[in-house]
C-alpha cells in the first residue's frame, strides 16, 4: 500500500540571491516521498509567493493527497486533485521516480524519450549595482553563458549590462527583468541590449500587461516566464514572445512540462527550461525537458552553499543527467 510523507527543508544560499522582487538567503523547499513496500519515490518543489503559494499551504495540499494516492491516483489523474503549481510538481515527480524504481527502468524510458545528454546551463548573476554585477561576472568569466538579473529602471539595467560586458567580452549573455520594465522601456532600451550582444530577454513586463509586445519592434527575442505556466497559456503568447520558459514548479510537474514543450514547439516558440532556487532533486526531472532547449537555466544547486547528496554532477558549464540514487 502506498504511503505519503512530506517535509520542508532549508538550504542556505551562497551569499544571497537577489532579483527585482527582493533577496533570499536560503532556498525553502518541500519534499514529497511516496513509498510502496520498500520502494520510495521523491519529488521536490519550491512554493513561490509571487504565485500565491506558501510553504504551509503547499504542505497542506500535498498532505491532502494521502487518501487519493492510497486509492491509486496516477499522474494522469493528478490534475483532478491539484492545480498546476508547486504542490503538484512534488507529487508528480515523486510518482515518476516511484514508477521508475518499481519498473527498474529510468524515467526517460518510461516517458518514451531519447536517452538524455548533458546540457549546458547558464550561470546567474544576481541583481546589484553595475560594479557589483561586473565583479560577480568577472569571477565566473570561464562560464560560456551568463544570465543577468535586472530590476529596472531600464536605463539603469542597460548600464548594468554594459558594465558586465566590459569585463566578459566573450561570454554569451541573456537577461531577466522579472516584470520590472514597461512597454515603452522595452521599445526604447532593447536596441542598446542588442548592441551589447544580449541574446534573449525574459519577461520584461508584468504578466497580464504584455498584450502590446506584439505591436512594438524588439531587436532581441523575448521569453515568457511569468506569462507562461502550462499548455493553456501558450496561445496568447504567440506574436508577443519568441520563447517560453518552462519550469516544473509552474507546470505542476514533469508530465505537463513535457506536454507544454511539445505544444510550444508546435506553435513555433523556442524553449527555455528554468527552475526555482532549489537543490538537485528539483533540477533532475527538468533535465529531461531541457533536451534540445535553446536556453537552459538549471544552475540552482550552484547558487547554494551546499547541495543534497547525492546530487547532480556539474562538469564545467554542463549538468549531467541524474543518477538513479538521486531521482528517476
């Protein structure tokens, strides 16, 4: 008979992690474990206050699944009980892990996917002054692609990018404004970002206020993050964005993430795969979605003071698929 357990964990950040909405010194994660006899499947999620999620609320949502899981609820029926979000992610990924261990086969085989290969991840530079961000970038100038957190006003963000570019002339750059710009700023300031070699910008304006993106000229590709959660959110993005950021904590797990990736590609949108600030347990299933993605942002464990053991193997800028002892 299945059993469910759920717990919270706090993982200190190396220094602090800052975006336009504030700073964090720890990753607060929720881990769900579903056992059947002597086999245990695990999944990790990160409740996100911006989406109305709390650690306590997520714990309660997962706890409420004990009965349905005992009754045999599977991944396909899970959306009948949990909406897309962090709680469903933890349960969905735990069910995948459990199934893989019971079958003696990796998740990629159960999902009908090709054998996963290592993927190259960005390394994130937290929001700060131009000088501080330049110093942080200089310290990791061996990494091939950096992601710069921006926070507005746009003119100040351009100076942040300019300062970073001056010290890492050969690094590829992508940026994330986390909804901090206006439509007018996008039109006025993205040409400067293009001149600085920025290859992509995530979510420049607030979700729900991005309709006018389709009416302006932007010289760099835009990626929907807060505006894209699951397959149902794809259609309005066409013409506004050229890429979508798939995060399992938004989709509600690997099951929907794989479907979202297929839907987005069919709509002509490129794929970015990201994650919240988390440990390797949360990143492991996202690597399956990241195969063939245009941009991969799975550096969360690198930003922590320590990771769980065993964790993922990071080799230079590459992150390798998970070993079964971790997940899948």
